[in-house]
């Protein structure tokens, strides 16, 4: 039986709620690749970056950053939600760029506030700014698998259909980038999702690509596709 996912508007934002064996987990899309995950009184931010607004949102207990590019690493946004107790986690390149935080390389794990956090690869195999170059080199950035209670959440970051993504197992909720320019086209992303079969998938960081194409290509697979507005001020 598919899990019922509560969807409501909170703080003038869309909020998704997922039930677990412990506290419910609330996920709020902010903008592009930025999202907020809340459980109990803990707030986890993924790639906080402008033009996302953080007004009225809680300070960060944990900030997870996937890459060094400006849509993912934004010092001003990080400062806006950081307190002295905030834990910042990112790949080595991110920690070196901001001069603080806990470096987590691909394949490494940590545990914070009852959440198991695993850094997984995200990279390009063929897309790049010029021949022989790629936008995201292997090992530079992180995707993340976050596990709490009975639920696992996959945050892909800007990645193509890499073997490590195809081999994922046991993912309940997946946030998959469907940006044709920097990651995967909606059609490529749908084919990839069919391989690792999360229970629920939410296309994100899709830029000018159409997430409805992604949803169409997964129609009839039994995978629950949730379309969420990630660009409320731009569309």
C-alpha cells in the first residue's frame, strides 16, 4: 500500500509531511535546489541559497551542501540561518571554500540528532562547458541519503545517471534533479528512477526543463511522482 503524503500550505509555502516510526518529517521546498527538512524541533537545510527566502523559517541545526557552485553554496544564505550550534556538512571542496564545517567525502557517513547521513556520488559523465570538460567532476560534490526512523530520503544533487545512482536500494523518497543542461533531461531522469524505484519521487532543481515530462514517463510504473512548484517568484 502506498503511503499517504500530507500536503499543505504553511508560511505561504508548500509543505510535504511523511510519517515515520518516530516523529513525522516535514519537507518544505524553498527554491531550485534549496529545501528544508524538519523533524521534531530540528531543522535540516539542503543547499540554502538565494533567491530563496528564509524569513519566518527556523534557524538551522544542520546545513548540508552538495557542491561549490553558487546555486548550492551561498555564504549569505548560510549566514542568515546559522547559529553557533549549527552543523555544516559538505564535500571537502565546500568546507575548504567556506573555511568551516565537517567534510564528508563520497561513501562516508555521520549521525546527527538521530539521523543517519550518507554522502553519495554526484557527477557528470558527459555534460560540460566545453569538449573534454564536465560541470561536476567525480568526487567533488555530494548527493545525500538521509535516514530517519523508517524512512530514507535521497537528495541527488546535480548529477547524471551515474552507476552509483542506478544501484541505490531501499529509497523511500527521492528528490531528483531533472535539469537538462547540468544534470539529466526529464526523460533520462525518469529512466534512471525506474532503475532504483523509490516509493515517491519529487523532481527538483529542474530550471527550464518541464517536470511534467518526467511525470508522464513514469506514469504506470507504480512510482508516486509528486510535482511541486520550486520557482514561485519566477513563474
